[in-house]
C-alpha cells in the first residue's frame, strides 16, 4: 500500500506502486493528523509498523503482510475483514487484540483472543473460520472486538469510555503460535512472542465531522455536525447518573449524518455538581436551541438517552413540542430520587429508592428491586404524539425489564403505534454502540455519594461499640477509599483518602498484601490511627497518624511500615510480571495491628470498607528477556523504545539465585538493566568459592556491546556480597564507568577471587569467635579480618563510585565507608561519594520495600541480623533510590 502526502511524480517508483483507491481515505486523514497530533507521519508509521514481523519460537517466521485488515482505518461501528496468511497448514494459532484506554484517570488495557486452526492454504479468515476457544467461539468477523475485556492483570469493574473522540482508538492485532489463554498471554508474553503484529486505528468521529463546544445560554455540551451545510436531522444525546459529558455516541451519530448535541446536565463545567440541582427548564432550553440551529432541519428533533438520562428524555417527549422522536435505553419510566422543578415550581416528584431492598454483591449495587413506584408515577408520554422506541435489556441490574411492557400497556389502543418496545435477553444495562466492550459492573459517582451517607449512618450507630465490633459492612463499596493512581509503579507515591465519615470519628486504616517466603505464604500488614476532619475525611497527605505502625503525616506510611508475621521474613517478589496487590481497609475505632490480625483471623473484625490497588515493579511496556549468553545467566530488562539506553548491571549478595525486583524498577525508570546472578542459579556454581571473576568480566563485555545499550560505559549496582564484585568490576573492567556499592565489603571476605586461572585477591577467613547472636539472628560484622592493603583499589581507575552506608548494619561496620574514602588520593576524591544513613539496616532496597531486621540466609544456614529501625530505614530507602537514579543518569553516557 502506498501512503503519500502528495501525488508522486509519474517517474518515481512511488508512482508505479500508487493505488489511488487505497490512498484516498488516508490522504483525507493527513490534515486532521497534522492538526491534532502535529506530525503527518503518525498514521504512516502505524501502517509501516503493521507490516513488521517478529520472530517466533514455535513456527517459522512468515513472509509478507501476515495480518491483513480491510479497511485499515475504520469507524468504530464499522465491520472490518481480518485475515491471516502465510502460516503452515493445520497449525494451531491464537489471534489477540488489545487497546489502551483510560478509566478514572488510570491507564487500562482491554484484550481478547481467539483460537483457530489454519486451513490447507495456511490462512485464517475471521469471516469464515470458527474460533475454537478464547474470548469467544464460533464464526464472528468482529468477535475479537465485541469480546474485549479488561486485562487479567487489572480490575474487572471498568467501562470503556472514549475521552477524546478526535483521537483514534488504536487496536493492536497479533498472531501467536499455539492456543493461548489471555492469562497465558499476559504472564508469558516474552516466552510466546507473536508471529506478527499490526495496528489499526478505529475512529468514533469521522474525519470530516466537526466538533463544536457549546456554551449557549445555560446549555453545555458539544455539537457534532456532519460534513456539508445541511440542514441535517437533529438529535440530543444524553447519558445517565455518572454525570459529566460523554461524546462518543454523539460523534458516531454525526458520522452517520445526524447533527448530534451531546448534552451534559450535571457534573460538568458550571452545571450543578449533582443531579439534585438540575431543573427541567434546562432540557427545554436545549431542545429549543438545537431545533432552531441553522444546520438542523425544521420540524422536530430526536432524543436518545441511557439510564437516568432516559427519564429526562421521557419528560422531554412529553413536554417539549420540539421533540418528535425519543429513544429510551434501559431507563426508568418515571422520574427518580429527587423532586424535579420547572420554572421554580415542583414539576415532578421523584420516586424514592428503598436501600434496604437494594442488595450489595461482589459486583456492586443492584437498584432494580428498590424503586417505590406506583403506576401514576409513570411519565405520561402517551399524552403527546412523540414516537418512542424503548430498548430493554433482560439482565439489567438497575432497571426492571418489565417496565417496558408496563409502559406499553399505559398507552391507549389508538396510540400504541407510537411506541415500540424491544427486549434483549441476556443483555446488561450499558447498551452502547456496537463493538464497545461489555461492562458488567463499574463505579458510579452519585451512588458512591449515597453510599458515603450510608457509611456515615453505620459509623454513627457503631460509635458506641468496641473497635472491630461494627454490625454492618461495606466491603463491596471500594470507592469510599479513594486511591490515586489505583495502578502504580512500586516506587511511585499514591494519594489515599477516605470520605463520608462522621465528624471527628476515630478510624483505623490498614494495608495488607500476601507474598511468599521460602515457599510459604506470608501476610504483610500495617495500620494507622486517625481522627476524621469536621467534614468526615481522612487524607493521608495531610492527616496525622496518631498510632499504629507509624505516627505523623506520611502519605506512604502504610506501605513502608508494613511488616510480616512472622517477623523474620524478607519481601522478595518472585514474579516481577505480576503486580503486588495491596488491600486497603478502614475500621471503626483505633485498633492496633496485633488485635487487628487476631480479630480478623477469628472473623470478629469486619472493615467498614475495603479496596485493592496494584503496584508494579516492572512497567507494562518494559521487556523482560531471560539471558543465557556464553556463561552469562540472568534477565535483561529493556525500557520501551529502540534506545540505546544507559546500561546497568544489578547484583545482590550471598543469598544467591536471581533477584529481579530492583532491575525491573531500574528499567521502568529508563535503564537497560541486566540482573546478574553469580551462584545458585541455573547451571552456575552452587558454592561461592567456585565463582571466578571471568564471569563478571564477560557480563560487562556482553551488556556494554548490546545494541540497546549506549556506547561509552555501563554502571553496576551491588548490595552486600554483590557490592564486592561491583568494586572488582570497577577496578578491572574498562566498560564499567560508574558503580553503586550498597553495604558491601570494600575488601575480599572469606573466599579468594580468581581471574583467568590466577589469584586476583586472597580471601581472609572470618573470625567466628567475634560473631554474636541474640533472638534476631547472627551479627557477623566484627568477624571480618582485614588490612587496609586488602581494599579493592578502585582509586586506580577513573570510575565514579557512590557508597551507601547503613549505620545500624548488622553485617558491615559503617566506618568502612570512611576508610575507603581515605584510601583515595586527594586528587581523586571527587570520584567517590559516601552517604551514611543513621538507623538504617543492611538490606537497603528500593522505596516502600518493607524493612527486614533479620531473616534466613542459605549461605550461613541461619538467620542473619540485618539491623535497622523501620522509620529510619524507610527514609534511607527513599533517599538512596533517588541518589542511585541521579548518579547513573549523570555519570553514564548521555
């Protein structure tokens, strides 16, 4: 396919390949893309990348354009034809679709997959071939789109809402070898690379539709106008009680020829904040404004509305002569909740909701049994000549499906031709344009507000009870606890707020996560005690913790103060692809952590509300690549983009094995990071004494020559025993230009180091008579035997060194930092920086990693005492992480 910004010269190669019928739509897109994205190459790049192939382990790499989509650019409600070609015959393959969206200001990914067996020609055609499994089964050309759901890695209660209708929704289509589930694809995407990938844009708004913000009188919204002067048929489009402005359906209506006004009525600009402040005059004014617009045909306008908006549509059909046709989608036939006023007088009494009849489930609140209505409450649309189309979903949890037939029966016989009722068995409340992902449950702001009031009453009634003895629970109401962002990186701060509490109420906030230690599940937990403000709010950015796991104002206190039970456990994340799931809860009264643990285990302590959040050590767009190159073993983490990136080798200590947490976090901050084990992993030596320096030299050479790593030098960060080898690399590897030493010895410990078969540095045995032990394990720091000449002479090089020293380290003497600094000649001391952290312990890790004072070490086969105090250690981790990132960014090649 040719893609040009102008017609090519008849003599050029582009002209010989030019197909005007295929290019015309893309050429129309160019001015739009230039205006909105500032660069004409965006769609061209999409199409160029869509033809690129990636290697596959199971099948040979196909040639040519493997995934073909026609048309390549389409409207959101338009069908496309997807074929896959060039595969082996009778091969099992998985097609995968994904798109990025946003929900409540957090990024979310929607995904789907389908399983096929290729035909004799090695082809899969979604128009003809049946999906055998995955997100849907059977023949469905659009099955990959209609079956999309939020990623298995994230929450399920998400609705796809297109915030910016000017931007296309970009779908990535991939084909994989074998039949894979969505969970397989999420957890093993690096071990199952796609055979081929393409990207297609789908537009909610046609390129030639005009989007016009509207602020006319009191009317607020957006008018979408089809191309041409018109006049066009006019439609008002409204949504429900989520509030705000939703434009995507109006944009799609305009793309099909209607002048569509997307009408907000509360929670937008200067409109009322809640639906209770809305008056009917507003809707009358909107109908009059649109019907008199020069681009709208005379004779009447239509209205389409969903949910609570449909009640206003019914009122407009009844009382606005400009409205001649109305579509009501899963809305009540009566006005609900608040009384409605018109011209300052009561116009319609609201039907109340009995909350004792509205059940809470794991999927949220179902309101349909709770409406206290009578037949005389029905809006008498039959008194007008407006045509009405009712669309009713049979599995709607908010509106009773029988309301449609009841309204039909209210019409006199001679007027029933004006109403049509259509039922959709099995469909849910949010009946939206085609190929919008199905949403079974999600957050709704007005109901969250009413639930806050419900919680307020619970707390008022429970104030006389003992802590944790509340008689009611709102664990299915997560939005009482608000966390921003809800999905975050592990080193990223979050904002936690609890709203809707009684004034000055005493509450306890808790955080908990379950991890694994030595193949056993371990619960980490923390808590904080607060007194709500006069407005019933606890905001961890400003509200002081009076007790619990920490005290004072600290937005991240619940995370850094989290502790395991039993205590001798270190949080080691085995799978960096998976998020760390934290459960945040709020309890009545001030409860300490021990009481909270025991009461919860006995089922005596029920939270007022709970929510879960996800924290990732690896950003979703960071690649994880297992490494087995020569003798080098480990994992390479690559940031997004082709690079090259600043390169870093990451090593830990004498526990052995492979630890990926810090390497994944470094890559999430832009570094190409090799997590390098050196014993007790794969086919590496099982004993530290067998490790030779040649291994580290090879690793430095391999990473520095990697195409994704910048030329000119790499960095190394090492903790404990790994810090010693980092110093040797600084001394002997010219590729290493910057090193971070974290609580490691500056000399060889109890094992000699060999290089190229010869002794590089002689080890000194530990004096075990100087070890001491208490209930928190063995402290070995006094057992090291050394002389100053044993120090690794890093000062002989020009390598930059950052030495981080914890002053309460149970394994290393803090004065070793100053001794190392003193070994540097005066003219080279600018190359070394030594930072001391009073009260911090040995295991200085990235921020918000729980403090571990002592735990088991396999090399010593006993608990070792790491030292440190929780608050001081947390402060050291936060400061040291910032220093490490800054050190590498400024001292590695720019």
